[in-house]
């Protein structure tokens, strides 16, 4: 189950008129960030890992006929690490970013 993000910080949205494919006439560019926390700890020589999925609804309401395609990007903007013993390591990865029209809310998810 994805963690739903309620508050986007520094939200910016551009609405550009275009002559696009499939009769598309608007291009929405949406940018912002959210703060999330993922805490993992291990003891001794044990490895610990964690994986989390985040979800957010963005942009204006659109009908299925108004929606053509969405592209998502993601990046890590903050990280914090503490008490890594000699020989230890930490790594952060974004495994996937996906965007699509949500038929329940009529918005981008």
C-alpha cells in the first residue's frame, strides 16, 4: 500500500498551449517536492533494508478523453546517515517513477 502524500512543497504548475498528438492542446508541467522519512536500523553484522512506495494526486481534474500521457521523474534531495561502523555502508535508490491518470479522482497519480 502506497503512502499518500497530502502536502507538496514548492508546487509549481505550468499550463502550456500546444498542438500535440491525439488532439492534445494543453501540456501541464508540474514540479514540487515532499519530505518523507524512511528509518532502518540493524545490529551487529546484520544487514537491514527498507522499501517504500509514495503516491500523490497532482494537477487539474481531467476526463479520460482529456488525458493523453504522463511522464514522471524522481530524485533524492535530502539524505541523512548516522553511526555507520567501519566497513559499513548505506545506499539510497529510486527504483521506479510512474505517472498515470487516476479514474477515481480524475487527476494525475
